[in-house]
């Protein structure tokens, strides 16, 4: 029976024409739908192999480097798990312990740490205009080192969350949908409400909603983005979402009403983020070291947030969804009213009902990361995966 | 000859009926004597395999997570060694780097980090009423995740020191006794003095003495607990030690005289700890963030300690023991007079004479940890260990 | 063709009579020339194996410990890479997290962390008189533990930079020379200018120039050490360099002129360091915790440095070298004028021209470290390396 599931997935994989070999994974929207499907299906196969206690190691030795420019628990452990399963040793680049602040350029450091590196995972999501740029710099640096013969192999760069996209998250979100609704083809026409929600915190990055609207529109879904006035995402990510929807036969629209977004939705994704303008202002102030103005900005932003405490995924709000039982998704940790805060993104009873679904959603992430590295290293993924059975 | 030792140990193991498969290891007193013996004998077999340069790896991949809520050198490295030998990659949950402080519940975090985890080692020993409770929360969380299908495997939780017990230490202490006196059966009737000793420090946890009196009483030993008035251990741990002594044909008594405890002792274990009442008060103040009162408490406690500088394991004190040459045990690091402090737990000359014994005592710990995880994962430990030969 | 290179190197190795088995690697000048050649040639073979994607793992399990008493990016990752390739798990001894500051002696800690350790890499370069002494203490401690039976194996201690020498760096520097000039024998008579250079920073260690003048003089090179008055190295290292030069048929001289050193040089190594007297004064003040005097010393030292901004490796300076195109070496990161600082050790255009050479120079380091550990563990290196083909 287990083998049946693996075989079905291997057959799905065999139909695809992905183009992932030797490539980094930075943004879903740089990739074809076949690439995205291949990353997801290989992840599912790896999860199945793991359940069957069959290893899928592809390296005898080598390092996987992680660079986290923000705090992180789950992404850190997902990456640690992913690279361990592939046979790599994890080395974290701790920018406090290292000499990066002492005049090393990105180009030099990227090469210096990569002599035996097979993968570099980066999380850098706090500053609009920064994270993706930094990842491309690292990618260019190791390309240069590889082409000049300094590096015997080129490490694959994996985006663990940047200012634009959070592909390991959005692909995990989608794998949960695939499992829940029974296949990619069943997602066509399903309505998903990617909605801002109130949180008593400040400065949450934009990459999750941007990633979701740009991935779900690739699969013919009806994507509605909802947020209060002023909580805009980066304009380019709206344009791409729009054209993806058109190309896939789905739809993309925006609204300033959570109710409107939730009405008849098959899936809801209520999640807080900071207004883009605030993030940009914050970046400027942080760089200038202007702490007084930063405190002022935080105060202003929190009080602005407080005008929208009604943007909460309550039981009443859930009743608006299709059959009153849309699937609730979240990247975790959620701000849960009466659990992690007095008032937050989601009512306690709603979250509790979907808790295990959100855990399963998160559970794909280690395998999505493994899959990204695997697909970059193994030209014939199908045969290699079969050999693990 | 080496094989003879392994064979003897394998035969010892074969006689036992342990019940460790699929279990966590949190407290020695939750375990049968056969369980305790099995953990110790498997540890000895692993140590012997290591000496013979024979690997005993049981995992192809997977993570071992450690959560240290206190500073630690030796336990940290013991755990790192133990899980490395079993084939696991180590991932430390650093609560500063992670988002634990930002509203994540224990339940959620425990699952989020465990998708590919086989073991979770926890040290949380500073707050009476906290450490063991936390470990059970983690254990319950991964049980829930496993039963709901979120986790493909349930990581084994190992107590690396809590507020109640320090099983990896006490089992190492006992393995040293087994080796020194030539077998578990030879420990019957041996007198061990678990004695408080003076230290110029403050706030040392209670788990070592509590662990020792509750383990040595399981093996028919005459256990004497000595401390100045006021330096009580947690009451429940005294009750259990008493009933263990009765059940095993040993004895357990308390005294306020170090001399009394040392008189005729076969083994002495002089070690400082904080009075339980102080630890409880301290926990309250720490939680309330009352730093002024904390300084006051520390001052008071150190001055109270200073009334008992005569509680030192001096040469004169050693002369009271059986033949003047009882075995000296310590969990290390010891406060050594004229070495690590002006006046401490033990005289320099005494410590020097037993230094290598204390190192050997500590040397069991990595294998005790390996053994706990191994016994939880491998149903037929005997056959599996034989296969490594 | 690849195999040809490997075979040539294996033949080179076979001619040597090294004496590295069971030894630590602390100082190049404690080693015979055959030892140094063996370390370097094994490193080259490992680099070639890595290019051929052939693993050279020699451990089934075990820890490699690192102790970094200074910040470090490249050495940290070089060590992580080296030990991973050999099959060891990395455990960093973080002196903040550990209890080292709480009265543990070096002897005890070294044993406590080494029960399953195969290697200990140490970087401790800031204090004249300290780093090498500390490494010997650690080495003596594990020798004691091994001889007493506390440790089943003796971990190899590797110097990752001390107050005296930086052997993993200087051997990498020399491997670059071997490659560039086509063999050790071609280095005879080549002139290398090991020159101080201006940097707007303060307190850079002396081990790089000391290591270079004591290694290059072993191979018949003409070594010129140049620095402004007052920027002396430790006197003993000058004496040994002098006698090495005499023994190898090379030469060693000092000058206070960068021009003099560069004139006709085949290789230049312009690099800043602090005057020995300043380092010694600084050590005293740091130990005394005299921060006011430390700030004063830094100010004084930076203003003294500022008298020598003309000690820069400019295009004009390069024109003085043989054919105007001496090889530029650096341990990285370099202080590059208009890149990492307003004025530094080297002109931007010079550095850019040699950038990839410096990356290749650095690229030997992981393999030099692997080689040091490998040679200490494997008696017949030649046969073992052949078995990896």
C-alpha cells in the first residue's frame, strides 16, 4: 500500500519536464509549473521514504551552510533535518562570530566558506530590497568561484525566506492543499482568501502573502488578497500574481474586506504583516541607526494596527466560508487570541480545530528543502528516487 | 580477552527483562531495577565496542535535538558524543536564537523541530517544580504529534538533568561503583555517604544528591544522606529513597554530621547544593524579575554557607572512612580548595588522589546516554549489540 | 589525466619518511621537512580526490572539537569542512556556554570533552605567550587521560593559529607557491617579501609573518622580512628563521624598507600586524581589565600606524618586483584601499588582479587540516590514500 503511494508519485514525477538541475531555488515565479510540481512531488516521495524508514542520502560528505539573518526555530530545524537526510553536515554562519562585519565582501566570504559546501540556505527577510539581492550576490559569487576553479562544486543556493518570496513555505502550504483536496487538478477553481489579520506585533515580513498569491495563482485557483487600506504588498508581486492567474485560468483580486475574502472560500490564510511603506521606512531608519525614530515608528504602527482588531479569524468569520468549514492555513506561529496574546490573528477554538492540519502543513518543509537541493544535484531524479526503494 | 568482557556483559544483559522499548528516560525511580541494569550494561558494552573500535551506529540519518536551559560543558559534549556514535546529527535548540520567547507553545515547538528527530535531550535543572514538568510537556507533545500522524517517528526524550533527578549522572556514578567493586551484587551492604559540602558558590541544583540516594538504595546499599540543618532535599525524594532501601534490603538514613556519614563509609560523595527553600524562593524571584531581592538572597545564602566551611572532604575526614580509603565520587567540576577556590568541597590532595577515578566516572556518561536512546529504539538490544561484534 | 596527477603526488609521498603518526600538529618548526611535505602532499591528494568526487572518510563516528578564542569565518569553515570529510561530527566548545570560566581546569575540561573525540582544533592567537602554551596544556591533558585509560583514543591537537605560528595558513601559502612555480624544488632561490603593510585596524596577531618566515626558509627561499621600526616579531622566531635559511641553502634578512623587500621579489606578502611590544602591553591590560588604558593604547597604536600609510602594496610598489608581476599572497581578509577601507594594505587594482590566486591559496586550508589529522591517525598514509581511488 505504501508502495502504491510512492509509485503513484513516481508516475506523476515521470510526466514532468523540470529544469532544476544545477539551479538555485530563489523564487517560485522564476520557475515553470513543472519545476514547482517536481519540487513538491519529490518532497512527497521523500516524506514517504522517511515513513518507510528508507534513507535517501545522496552525499558521502560535504557541508550545508545556513545563513540566518533573523531568528527562526522551525526553518532552522527544517533545514537541519533536510540536509542531514541528504548526508550533509550543517555549518551555520553566525554573523556575530564571523568576521563579516570586518570588511569581508559577500563575494569573498561566500567562496571562503564553500570549498566543500553543497548547499547554502539563506533567510534574510526583514528589509525590502535586501534579501533577494543578497541571495543573488551569494549565488553570483559561488558561480564565479566555480567557473574560476576555486570551488570544485557549486553549492546550491536555497531561499529560506527573503523580502520577496518564501518558497519553502508556500510550497508546503500547497502540498497541504494537494493532500487535502486530492491532487493539483482538484485545486482549479478553489477559492483561497489570503487575508491580513490583526496582531499585536510589528514588522512581520511580506514574503508569506506575496509567496502565496504568486504560487496559488499558478494552479488555477481563485485567489483573493484582503487587507485594510495601507497594508499593501510590493507592487511587482501583485502584477505577477495577476498575470499568473490569467495564464492558469484562475483569478486574482484584491479587497479591503476580510468578510468579502472569506465568503465562500475553500481555504483561508489569515496572517498579519507590516505595511510595505512601514517596512521601507524601518529599513531606512535601521540603517541610519535612528533608534528614537524607530521606537516612534513602532508605536505609530502598533496604534495603526489597533484600528483593525476586527480582522480576526473568528468562528463567525469562518461561518462565511464554504460550508462554514474552509481549510485554515498558517505558516506558524500564529498569534492566537487568549493563547499567545490577548487578541490576535485567530480565535482559539478555530486554531484548535485546525491545529493538526497546520502541523502537517509545516511538516512538508524539511522535505521541500531536501527536494530543492536534490533536484539541483541529481539530473535524473526519477531513477535516483526509485533506487532508494 | 576483550571479547570475554563483552561476552560476560552480553550474558548479564540476556538475564534481564527490561521494558525500555519506545520509552523516554526521565527518572530512574520510574524504572524497574532490570531497566536500570539494562541501561548500564548496554552502556558498558558500548564503551567496550568503542575501545575495540567497533561502531554501534543504528541510524542512517536523523536529528538528535538538545535543549540546554543551563550552561554545561560535559553534559553537552556527552550528548554530542552519544548521538554522533548512534548516527544522528546534533541540533541544539538555542532559545535565544529561536522564537520560543515569542509566543510559541511548548507543544507546537516540540513538534515543529521533530519531523526528523529521533531523540530530544533536555537539561532544565534550576527551578524546583519546573524541569521535570517541562520534560513531560515535551514528551506529551511528541506523543500527540506521533499519534496524529504529524511525526513519522516519536523522538525519545532523555533527561540530561532536571529539578528532580540526574539519571545520566547517577547511572555513571553507579557504573563506576560496579567496576570498582566488581559487580552489582558486590554493592550490597556497601556504605555510601552522600554528603553536602561547602562551596563558595550559590544555587547548585538538588538533582545530584536526589538522584544518588534514589539510585543507590535500589541496589541494597547503606545510603547515608548528610547535610547541615536547612539544606533539605525535596521531601518526596526522601520518601522514595526510604522505600527503595527497604525493598532492596539496604538502608537509608539522614544525619547532620559529615563525620557520622563518613565513618566506615566505602564510598563518599561530598558535593554542595543549595537549600531547597532557597531554590524555591529564588525561582519565585527570578520569575518576578526581582533582581534586588535576588542579590539579597544570594548574599544571605553565601553567608549561610559560610557557617559550614568545615563540611569539607579533607584528609582527616577521609581517615574516618573504611580503611581510610573510601572511594571518592563527584559529578565534576568539584570546588577544590586551593585549586578552583580558596576553600571548597574537597582538599586538593584528596581530589588529586582520586582524579582519574572521577574522570572514569564521567567517562560513562556518553555511553549511558547512547544506551538510553538505543534501548528506546531497539527492541532486541542483545541481538543488535551482538551484531556489532 | 586526473589519475596522472594523483599518481604523481602519490609517488612524491612515497619518497618521504615522515614521522607524523600519533602526533599533534602545533608548529611547523617542530617538524622535519619531510613531515611538512607529507602534510602538504596529502592535502593535495585529498583536494584531487574531492575534485574526482571520491570520498576519503576514515572515521565511522567520533567528534572533532573546535575551540575558537577569536572570531573567525574561514578557519571555522575550513575546520568544519576538513573534519566532515574525514567522517567526524563537529562540536564547538563555546566558552560562553560552557563552564570553563567557573573553575574548571584545562586538564579536566580537555578530558571531559574528549571521550569520543578524535581531533581538537584550537585557535588562540591574541596573547603573546598564551596560545601555544594553552595548546600544549590541552595536548598534555589528553595524553594523560589516554595513558591512564580514561580516553580510549587520544585526540590529535591541531593548531588553527596561535601566538607563535599559523601552520594551516603557511602550509596553504606554500602549496599555492608549489602549484604556481611547479614544485618544491623550483622554490629554491625564489625571493619572497614578507612585508608589514598599513591597516586602519589594530591588534592583528603576529603568527602569519612568523609562520611564513619560518616555513619558506625551510625550502631554500630568499626570505626578506620588512617592517617599520618598532613592528618587531617575537625574537625567537627570527633566530629560528635565520638558522632554517642557513640549513636549507636559502637566506633570511630583515629590512625597514618595503621597496627594498619588493625589489626583484618573486612573491610578495604584504600584511599588517601589531608591534610585539603593543601585543604584550595589551595582554597585560586585558588581563587587568584596564579598559581606559586599553583605549589609550589603541589610540596610540592607530596613530603610530598612521605614520606608515606609505606601506601599501600599490601598482608602483608592484613594479619593483621581478618583471613587475610577482605573485601576491595574503591570508585574507585583506584591507583593500577603497574597498574595505579608505586606505589599507593593498591597492584595489592589485588585489583584483590576484583575487582568484588568493582564493586558491585559501582553498588548500580545509585539506591541510584534514591532512594533519589523517597523518596523525593513519600510519601508512600512502596505502590508505591509494585505497580511495
